[in-house]
C-alpha cells in the first residue's frame, strides 16, 4: 500500500513509514481529496520521542485490521507537533474543549473541511476499532449530527476571548510569587502533585523576584527545587542532561526522554542560581548539562537536534538503569561498591528491579567523593555500547534559539569560550539554513531539507537568543539580526489594535482558528518572550516604534495574566524589568573592555541594558540606535554613560565608580 509520507523528513513521520495505515501529510491536497471522496479525516498528532505515540503506532497503526478499518472510512493524516505547532495548538484546544484536557498522541476526527467533531489521546486497539466503526455508522446514517457537532465546536473555538488589557502592577507580580509559594512542595521541591515538570522559567522568575524585592523565601523555593531536580533521577548522573519530567514526587523516576528545550532552559536556571549563590554545585550542573548537549545533540552542520527517545530495545529507561552485579565487570568490585553506594544503586533497585542513579540518600550531595568523576566516566563509556537511543535529528529554529540564549549566558558567567563559540555556530547555522533571503524564518531542518514557515516561537525565541548573545559579545550583527526578526514579527504576527502576537503569520496558511496564546507550558510563551524582546529593543535602540509595540504587548499580557499570574512566569520576567528600577548603559571604547565582562560575570543584572560602541560597531549602531551617534569614542580608555528613568549622568571612566550609581 502506498504511504504518502515516505518522502517526508520528520522522524515522527518516518518512524513508521511501513505502517499499513495510508498516512497523508497535512496540506491542501488531502483536504481536496477528502471533499472529493466525501470522507472524514483521521488526524494523528505526536512527536518522535513520545513513548505513547510509539505504543499506539505499534499496537494499532501497524495492525492490518486497524489499518484497513481506518483506511476504508477516513483519510488518515499524521502531523509532527514539533514541526507544526500551529496545527497542534488548534486541535489540542479542541481536545481540551471536549474533554477538559489533552496530551499526545492526539487523535482528532475532522469533517472534510477540517472541523473537529471528536478528539482524544491514547486509544487502546479495541477502543480505537470501536471508534472507527461507530464513526463509519454515524457518517453513513446520521451525517448531519456529525457536521453539526463540528460546526458547534468550531464556533466555540473561533469565539475571540475578550481582548482585555490592563496596567502593569507590582501587585500582579507579587501574587504570582505567592501562588508559587502556596503550591510549593516543602519536602521535595517543585510545585503541585506528580507528574512534576522542571518549568525552569518559574525558577528564574523566583530568583530574580527575590533579588529585586529581598524576599529570601522565594530564592529558597527556587534553590530547593533546583537541588531536588539534580539529586533525583531527573538528572542523568552518568551522562549529564535532564529528562523530560518526573513521574513521582521525589524527582526519582523520570520519563526518560531528553529534550533540547528543557536542557536549554535548565542551563539558564542553574546559571542564574550560580550567579546568585556562587555554589560550585550549580556550575558543575551547567557544565555537565552542556557537555551532554554538545556531545550528543549537536547537528551535522551546526545547531542542535531535538532530543533523545526514552526507549532502547523497546523498553523505557533500559539505557539508564544499572545493577551492582552489572557494574562489577566495568569498575571492579571495590570501585563498583563505592559507585553504587554514592548513587543509590542496590540489589533491590528503585525501578523495575534495577536502579536509576540518584543522590537522594546523600545528605551532602554537593560534596562528591574523590574519584567518583573518573568512575562515572568509565560507566558512561560502557553505557555507550548499549542499544542506542533513537535521536530525533530535526533541528528546530525555536529550540535552537533557546539554546543560543543558554550558551551565551553560560559562556559569560562561567568564562567558557567553547560555549560562546557553539552559540555563534548555531547562529551561523540558522542564518545559512533556516533564514530566507527576505529575512523570513523556516521552522525545521533535517537532512538538508528546510521546511515550514516560521511561527511566533521561532521568531521570538531566536530573537531573544540573539539579544542574549549580544549582551555577552556585543557583536552588532547579533543586534541587527534580532531587529530584523522583530520587524517580521510586527509586520506579520502582531495585533496592532489590541496587542498580542498570533501564532502564525498573516500571509501563511490560515487554520481553523488564529487565537493568541499567553500561558506558559513546558516552554515559555512566545508572546511573553516577544514582550521581553521588544522591551529590551526599545531600550537598546531608543526608537519609539519599539516602545509603542512593547507597551501595547505588555498591556495585553497584563490583561491576559490576571486570572492566574503564576501561569505566566516568563511574562512576570518582562514585568520585573518594566516595573523595578532599570538603567541603560552606553559604553564607548576602542574595544570591548575586559573589566565590563568581569563586572557582568559577577551577578545577574537583567535590569541593566548595555550597548558597546567601538570603531567596528559604530556604523551599525548609528543605523539601529541613532542616538549613539552623539557618543564619541575616546582615543584611550573607556567611557561609561549611565541613564536611569529620564535622567542621564555624566560619564565615568571606570567600573568601580559606575557600580555606585546603579539602581541595585
């Protein structure tokens, strides 16, 4: 049987190209065929490292009986949610509207004109067969009821929520912090009941809020959670990097897939924690996480792949677990005993008879015994000979934008040139392979093929990453690229009447709905990242149109977050920079002064926005930030021009004097 996806470049689609289900790719051709043949659409949405997506594929889609039933009744369409987050968002909203929640694999039944009339998540084989047969009967005998259900749900989804706007208030930010405090698990860290997700943007918000307000309780909440996530099995103590989430309260048993975006945001969180505390533990976690990313997720031409699967040999977690007896041939009896004692590896095990390495039993978990690192390296090298984990080798613009930000911050704070080099190489890759001649982005690259117009997250995350890289290197090319992406966002995605960015461009494929989303998920909201980016651009450039857009966006966010501000922690980061004292600093010198980087390495200072003007950057800055044309470059030394509020001070020529004038 022909499989229409055999030439596609998504690992999720390729995973089962021999399936007897006659999968089609999302697109106008399949919709035209559905109308021509008068058949409903069976839509399956998942992603390559989704365990239950694989289960449903093996259990149902590879079964001849199920496949025949689906093919007879429906036109089957399969979508990779990572490549088409816009399609996923529309039909996940439909699933949530029908069932109160959603998840993956997502199964949605559509009329030929793409209107959903049934949605659900994982379906066992027998249940899926019943659904297909019942739908066939309804489509034949009571089609009007099916079409009517699709019309009603579509009308519900298309109803615009009230375009609320509001004023930014410190009280909203305080409420968010208190909501986190109330949901905090005082014993094991994190928030709420399992499954527990890392949500690093929540922790970054609490750390910055504590610094600005002096509320030490919020810092303690963040640090205890960061410690707990590291101590458990969520962190891969052998190979580095973090898994997707914890299935239990203790952070011990994770869902073992590793995702690029989680590790990027966690690097940012632990880097921030290191700047706040100077604890060597946090520096070590950042280094081990980035070592994993650079070693195991690097793409063939630059940039980073999406992640690694949870399964090997079809068993979730098999790659990561150990027994004492299995480690003796690797380390010898004495060293195996030391290794097992430190990492809680026992005969009884903690996961299906084997052990996930963890430090939950170590009171002094941040004081690693001498020699453990060398033993860990030997165990890691041995583990490499196990059945390899499937790697999702797509490169996504949005996720790589997050990693650019993480590498930039870590490169500065840890004084690690390797990280900055990797950030620059990622930008080079995105420029060459995922940016068109018109400056527009594409969303995905794999095996030389770039596809899908860029969405909000692609532009917002990448622009933010570029601004973070500029704040470390002061390379004006980074600032220029960020400005270009922000221009595209405002032209094709922005609602200039009420504020807020739409998820996909005005000149792109128009889906069933085009609603604006602000709520943070596992990744921060594109709308919140865009707000932070616009706010910083307005300060960096002094240009009024950036400030106008930023104000409108922030006002829209202030309205969106009112019901539950803790669900919008990245928006709270933007609010912190707007509502608390901030400053703009222009530095003029023959080259970027070394003392400036030392100063920035000392503490997290997001409230301080810095431009550096040198002979090499002067022309670009004159174009992007015209106000800098009046700032002369001295023949010798450095000049620091500090502005706060509406007032600018006389320049000073050294960092120590500058420090006495800063708002914090």
